[in-house]
């Protein structure tokens, strides 16, 4: 991906998706908060997407 804005958008979207699906599966007895583990997973997912969508090396020899 060459467009940094699109790369940022996809990265944030990945993190928010993990937070959404991580909190949607909780039962009412557990409370409505987001656990620390879900936050860590969201950060790891966002970093993974950021790393995987980096521009390639343009040097041609």
C-alpha cells in the first residue's frame, strides 16, 4: 500500500474490530468493560497490519 492514510485507516479498523469482537462475546455477569488482554490483542493486531501493509522496497538493480 502506498497511501499512508489508507494504511492508517486499515490499521485502526483492525484494532477496533478486535476490541469489538473481544467485548461482544462477554456474558452480562462478567461486566461491560474491556479486559486488558483484549487491549493487548488489539494492539498486536494493529501492529501486525501496520507491518504487513508497509510499502515494498523499490530498489531495482
